[in-house]
């Protein structure tokens, strides 16, 4: 039997990721000590980022499981400690750089995160349901995904993703909870019970700014913002804070809803944002005999896509039509999006198809440095 070494134990610990930060605990300075005894028992000291770390049990479990696989280990004891202020400062610097003022990573020229602002002209069209299902579907494909619940007054994302977990704070960084492999942040995580949020425009802007800059999102492939209905303060703030965000317009087939949805998409003319496409929700109800009942009429999604195409002078596709299903509502109330609970259902399959289109889109070259230098003369 090979001799049990400190190096072998630390190699195993390097495979343990912090549940919130999603980086190896060895890189984060969380391994305090490794003590190996002659009988093969191992004592491991682990630093938690904060005293009340909600992930302490999971971290202990992950460390124990990883070290148990090392040949020669007979027993494992994990002792938890808490980082000092200096250690937390160093952790923050390793993750966010030396800048004292938080920046919005998605607004930086080199950002490769695709940011989609999910908008609707009016409420009740299923915008939040579409947002969380797209997020869950993209995460299931292996992408790193985040959801920002920007509907401050009508927040619903935490329930639909099935979590009541609160964010933790390390120095000035807010660690977002993760559910169904989706990182999420919402004002609901900072309020008591079902208390309403009564804020004016400047407060909304500041909250959105903090959610974008103070939250440690990590290296996201996709960030989805669930916007409130209409073209008010939040829509304008998103355009100011993340100019590269693209708009996804959600509508129903109803002509009245479609006309309002056009306004939500047409804000791109003023903010100079790209419209990624239109999603028609509640398109029809599939009956047991296979026929379709068009409860909200037909053609709204196509009309919005065609109107916006003419308005912006560029193709705005109809990305998909999502059937009306009771299971979508039931899955949302249960906290398990239908793309996970019933991916083969008509609505689940339609939402996954839309997510597939968003996942394969490539970013353009606008605003990106090509490292081309002019020849000297």
C-alpha cells in the first residue's frame, strides 16, 4: 500500500468546489491545515468565509467524501474555522480584482456573457415562467446561468426555482443562492415574508445596480433578467447599465397583448439594444382529441416579430410558440420548471427548443478588440 501523504490529501481537496463560489477550496484559501496520523486518520481544518455560512454541512460532506477516496485513509475529522477579515479581503481580491468599487462585469468590453432582458408590454403573459424555464433548460445543457429578478414589485423567481435560500455576504460580495444549477438573485431574498416593496425610480435603479455589481456571479455564459412589464424605470436602467443586453419579447397570441408587446420591444430603437427575438406564450391548448383550442386567438407572436423587424430594420425572429398547459403552472408553483419535470411535454419541449436557439447564438464582433495594429509608415 502506498504511503499516505499530505500531497495526496491536498490533491483530493483540490477537487472540492465551494458550493457558492464554484471554485476549488484550495484556490480560495479555505484549507487551513492537513494533519495525518500514523493510523491513517486525517484531521482537516477548513476555513468558512463567514461564521453563519449556510453551506457548512455541504462543505464538510464534500471534503469528507473527497478525502475518503484517498488510499490509506482510515478516518476523517473535519474541523471548521472562520476566515479573518484579512483573509476575506484577499479572497475578494482574488475573485474581483483590486478595485475597491464594484463594477458590472457584463458591461465590460471583454465580457463574453450573453445577457437577455426578458420583457413584456403587459403583465400576465407568463414572462417569469418563460424566464425560469429558459434558465433551467440552458443550465441543463451545461451552461453557467444566472437569473436576476428585476421585477422588484412583482418578484416571483425564487418560488418558481424552488428556493427560499438567502444570499450570504463576503466582504462587499453577495453570493447568490443556486437552484437547479441556476444562480439567482431577487429582492424577495432581502424582504421579510411577503412584504411589498414601495420604492421610487432612483431606488429601483440602485437596487438593479447592486444586483449586477455587488453579486458575485462568476463566469456566466448566460444572464437572464426578468424585467417588470412595460417600458419604465427598470427597462431604462438596464439599457444604461448593460448596453449590450439583448431583448427577448414575450407576448400571447392576443392582438391587444401583441400591440402592447410591440412597445416593449420598440424601446430598443431608443436604447440601441438588439432584439434577440419574440416568444409567443399560451399559444394554444391541446385537447385530448389532438385538436388545438386557440384561447387567446392566433398570430400575435408573428405580428410582433414582423412589426419589430420593420421598425428596427433587422430580422427579429419568432423564436417559439409555447402551448398553454396546466403543468407549466403546477411546475412553477412546485419550484421545478417544466423543462426539468416534464421535458417531453408540449410546453417543455417548446421551451427547450427556444433555449437551444439562444444557446448556439454567437456574439458579434461589435466592441471587441481584434488586436490588429496598423502598419507603421
